[in-house]
């Protein structure tokens, strides 16, 4: 009795361009479906859950792609695709801590931030892949749409803690950014008024010597009484004497 030799194990060779493109297409469609689900999320909780799912799918599809041998002339594309699938690892995102004069993002804006973070992490750094294969052209759905910046009504008195005084301020905002002008006695707020860009507003009835703090920024959050983006704060270095209605400009001409 003679034994037949055991056939040598064979390593699968590189895929053809057409076969490799089919693999890329399946990977792309799987990622796109998961990201589209995240983009459709309507709450922060749902979006953070979607982030976790996207991270898992990316890891799974990276494993799928690592298991195939690309055509030799597409080796660079293969490496780029693997890097793309490694661009986001999942996990939840917490609302940023308020800093300086910036207030916390409202839910709608934070929801957008969660989606944008994932979208940008996966987005191809350049279009190299899309030029050499079809991969990348349909990897992601349309990007999330940012909520519009909110603005206060010009002249709105945001805070009013003192009345009946003979002092006041008349403010001209010559800048391109809305402003909140806060009037203080020491560290105590007497009142504040919202002044839109290229507009004028007044706050009267103030008492005693006053200090002025000026906050400019984007996306006014009325509930938080502050800007959620690009907030900057400046202040007068000296108090203004009591009993006068002071006129001054804020912002930068341009």
C-alpha cells in the first residue's frame, strides 16, 4: 500500500482588478449604510450610539480588506483604503466644557458636531483612491448640514438688575460680529444689552461708576446668555464716572 503525497498548501494569489473592485464595492456599501444611519440620528443619544456602530463596522471591514491580496498595481490603493478604514475608532463624544465667555453648545449644534466628527475622520484626505479605483466615490453619504447660527434681536436687554439711575451707555457696533455689552459695578452685573453688527443700542437707568465688558461671537444662545462659537471678551481698563450717558464704539471697522 502506497500513500499519496499530501498536496502542498497553496496561498491564494492576488485578485484581478475586477475582483478587487468588487471587494472594495462591498466594503464601501457596508460603511456607507452605517454612516447614513448615523447622519439620520435625531438625538445626541442616538448619534453617540451610531458612532459606536460605525467604529465597529469600520474595524470589521478593515479585517475583510486585510484578508485579500490586491492586484500588484493597486497595492498603494489597498494601503490607502486600509488607512481610511482606520480613520475612526468609535466611542461617544461629550459636549465641550464651557470656556472663557463661550457657553455650551445647544443639543442641535452638539448633534451636528457628533456627526461632523465622524464624517471628517473617515473622509479621504485626498482623492487618490477615487482616481485609481472607484473606491471612495460612494464611501460616504452627504455630509451633515450645520444648523444656522442664531442671532439675538438688536437692542434686547439681556439682563436688567438695576433701574432708575441717571447713567447709561449708547453703543455703536462698527464690527462684523454681534456683541453683548455687559455693564458692571465691581463684579456685580447691572445689566447687559445685545448689539448686532453694524447696529446701535442703548442701556439706560444705570447707577454709579460702571465697568464695561464686551463679548463678541457667533451663534447666540439666549438661554445661556452667551455665544457658542468664537467668543472673545474685552473690557475697559478704567471705570466710567457715574451720572453720565456714555457713548462708545465696539468691534473693528472693516
